C-alpha cells in the first residue's frame, strides 16, 4: 500500500516523539510547512510528506 502524500499532526508527534504544542509551534514558525484545512476557530493541519522529510533532514538528528 502506498503512503499518503500528507501526514496528520499526530503522526508527526509520534515520529518526532515530542509534545503536541512543539509540533504546532514548528508549524506556526514555518519550519514545518503545513496546510490549514480548518476554520478561524479550529486549526486542522496536514503536513506534506516531502516537506516533512526535508524538515527532518535539515533540523533533526533522527
């Protein structure tokens, strides 16, 4: 089965083993590019897999 082109925030949390707020801060700072599918009151992010893999190469020792 093919991997999806986007990741959920919870998948990034599990992969990086960090707190939820850490991932949201990385998204807000632009270090992890994300698409916001939510409304003004509720953020629903999807992280493109390619950009996430690039983030890991540039910022992580994982």
